[in-house]
C-alpha cells in the first residue's frame, strides 16, 4: 500500500478490467461494500458480458503487483425508456433509441484515496458515454447517508435530480437514495415550470386548431355561421414511481 506521508506519488494507469482481475475485484468489493455481490456479477465484469469497466493500477510498484487493480468503476448501458429517469427525456420523445450509462460500483482501496483516482475513473465513464451518439447521460444512485459520495458527485458536476424513498433494503433496514445524472450529447435537466406550461399551451393550441379545422369543414356543409371556441389551459402533474430494491446497487468509496 501507498504510504500517505510519502512525497513520492504513484504512477496510475487506467485499463479495462480483465479476467486476471477476478480475485482482486472480488476482494476489494468485499472490503469496501456492506453487501455481497454474486459471483456471476464479477464474472460478467471481467468478461465484459453486458458490463463496461475500467481499472486503475499502480505501475510504479517494484513488486509483481504493479498490474493489480487498486481502483475500479463498473457500468452498464440501459435504454432510457427502461430507466427511472425516462421522464427527464420526454422533451425528445421522438427518439425511441436513447440510452444511458449506469454506474454500478465505484471504489478505490484505502491507501490510494484522495489522489484523484476516482475522479479519473468517472471521467473515463463520461468520455465513453459522450462517444455514443444516442447516449444522453451517466446516472447512478447514492445511499442517503453516504455524504462523501454525495459531495464527490456534486464536485464532478453531476446533477441531483431526485430522492427515492426506501430505495435500498440492507440488512433488514430501508434507506433512501439520491439519484445523480451527468448529461451528455444534448441531454439536459428537466424543464422549468414556465417551459412545461409553455410547451403544454403550444401543444394544446395545436390540438384546438385541429378540432376547429374539422368543425369548420363540417360547418361548410351545414351552417355558415362561425362557432366560437374558448381555450382552457390545464397543467398536468406527473408522479414518479417508487422502486424498492434489495440494495445491491451503487456505492462509492473514493
């Protein structure tokens, strides 16, 4: 491990996680997280089966552990329509193929924290997401009591978009979750109330014009008199779904 008092900083390099990392990856997850991940999860990570990941290694080590991972981030691609934040992208509902990158786990071992490794791993994820033309963001969940992780993602310019009550269920107890998003490729935060009302009014007027056009067409044949139509505007409120899971989701040890 790195001596925190040493003035010699390690040389950190980043690479995809590979099959030879299996044992170290399992060991680090066990040490960092309060929940146990299934063996299948780690096998999927190291084989790249539906999971894209990056590992950090200290190449300045003089021993045979210079290629052993000391930090990692694991992610999965998710269709925007299948995510909890699908409603944030309704302004572009014409696109049915929008995707998101979901951060599953992020961690750095004790002796290598506060060296910018976690930040570099997250930047790799953001760069990857931005390289996919139909991807609109990177998102993740943080358990409500994990203040270091909350501060970390805010510092990384992730947007806190909502709080999900009783999202996690760990060791017989429920915990809330904060949902963070980093937008890419034109993705953006939800519309302001004014934008929502304006959008609704525009759509409503178009609908009224269509009805009036049909009515006028009928009146041409039976009644030459114009019937006046008064518009009424209504603001529709949407309610987000609440989801409770077992807890084997994102945690951050930076």
